[in-house]
């Protein structure tokens, strides 16, 4: 069954719009750190979650052209964060209702990869950003909000770390 279809999107980096420049955006993979556990009486190992994400969050941006303005945000120093916002319009395949999808990210560009230069061929440039903040909202509902610096992890509207923050006095 077809659900919601992303019919269009726009990318904003540090507040500047790149309408028509972004070919593809790869959002972060959210994977929980876990450890296999096997004890006497168990027929197979069980994956036990350890309460954190397994890997640092990363997003990838592919642009149709060499967007030299983006290089102004490229930095090698800690704390050099940039705001990335993707605003999309989704349509429900069943009833035609249009809803907004907003992805907000904060982090730093850490990788620049330009296609080989060839005559009469479309040029693409790929950037990777290491993220400290990620929020994905569809039709006003927060699917994910992960703030690594403020100990926040909201999944499906539920704050998974609220009790832990309370226990730690945060």
C-alpha cells in the first residue's frame, strides 16, 4: 500500500535556500547500541540495548552542481555548527491530503566529494555532515528529536531519556 509521497522539498543551509540544487538528501541512520547476551538455558543470543545510539549521526547531501557557497560552512574546528533544514511537501496517496515534513539538523560539514570532471556530463557534489542535533517532524508530529549535547531523545513523540535526565539531575 502506498502511504505518503514526498512530492517536493527545499534545502536551507545556514538560512540560505538551495531550491533546485539538491539532488538527494540521506538522513541519519538511527541505530541503538546493543550487545549480544547468551546465558545458560537460552537457545540463542539476545540483543540487549545499552541505552545509547551505536554511531554518530551523519547526513549526506548530494547537489547537482558545485555549490561553492557551502564551502564557507566547512570547518575543521570543534563547535563549528551549521543549521540544515529540509522542508518537504507530502501527499497522502489515499485521500490527497497534503502535509508538511520538516527536518532540522545541526552539525558540521566534514566531507566534500566532487564527481570526476567530464565534458557534457552533469556534475554532482556530495557533502557529509556530522550531526549533534536531528529533528524530523511530519504533519506536526515529532518522529525523532535527538540532541546529543542536551541528552534528549524523542522517538514517536515519547521522550525516552526524561526519566534518566531526572535521575542524573539534569
